[in-house]
């Protein structure tokens, strides 16, 4: 399969995974290994990656030498908070030889639904892009908002399939298709995936990738679910590339041709 190109980065896996809600860091690592994911999101406001030198660090289990860490602004409700959080992330993850600029922006508008506040998201994106960040952005499934974020300079748009943590799957495939039809940057479904078939459907629509956390971490067996999600994403991508047969209300054409059949003699 073709590589997933996000900004200047190239990945072979099209499954991106989060690191929250697992039993411990050992289970986190086991699930991520099973998923085959190369990009791992980290909620900077909830996960220690060096902010607290006295506490266990996620980096001990998921070193940047093995994974592309994608710091995100989960829990931020204003553009200012999101910008400040990602500046801190860049400081924590950058080295003398590498300036860490790939980030995931999300600005929430409601603590109950975790639906994005698009006005604040757009304002934050403008500032971050100007500061040299490569912004992957969580957004509503509004094709106008997605196009606006692309025009600002975001390297990927990440429309929700359904509400964060809901497991409801893709509720509005038509809006996703509208976004896909116009986007010139990767479209990655973010939020709402519940099981492997949801991931496969997203990929069959033509999405470039799927990002998930709760669907794996909240499963009865997170490691096994991570493996299932990997297969679902791969199968959906292959089906998209293969091109499915047209949908028909009914078919008058049998699977086996009837021409040249031998007619029994009477």
C-alpha cells in the first residue's frame, strides 16, 4: 500500500493511536505494538513526558527513537490554552538536532460532548502555523471548516466520525465524502470509532487514516482489539484501492454467464 504522507513525514501505517485510559504504561506499549501504529498521540495536560521529573514518564515506554509522538491539546477549551500547551510540547520534545513541530490541535467547546469549538480552533491554527508548527487538526465534519483549516496551512484535517469516546462509528458518511472530495491534505477520521468495522468503513470511503484511543483502551482485551483495528484499517484501505463493485437495487446479470449454455434435448 502507498505511504501516508503528512507534511514532510512518511508513514507506512495508517492507524494512529492514543495513549490514554490504559491500565498502565506496560499495557499501553503492548497495545501499540499490536496496532502497528507509528504515530502515537500524547495528551500533554494529562501525560508526563518530562514535565514531572519525579513521576514515571511515557517516554520510557514509547521512546521518540521508535515512535513519532504527536502531542495534542486534549482538555483545552480556548485557543490561548491550546497554543500554550503545544509550545510547551515542542520545548519538551525538541532536541539539539530535531525541532519537534508535528502536533495535533483540538479546542473543545463543550465538556459533555467534547465537540470542537471551531472558531477557537481556527484562531489557534492560524497562530501555530505562523510559528512553524505542522498542525494536524481535530474538527467537526463540516466541509467548509475543513477547507478553511487546509487553506490556513494545516497539514491534515481530522473530522470526527461521532463524539469522542462514544464508539458510535461513522454517523455522517456523506459529510466525510464532501470533505474528501475537496481536500488536498490527508483526511484522518478522529473520534467515535468503536470497532474494527468502523475503521474499515472510514478507509473504504477514502480516508487517509484513522486515529483512535478509547476503542482500543476500553476494550475487554485492548491488545487483541489493537490487532483487530490494524487489520480493519489495512482491509479498508485495500478495498478502497481495489474499487468496489457498483451498488444496485437488484441485478439481472448472474454471477455466471448464461451465454452458450447447452440446452437439454427433449
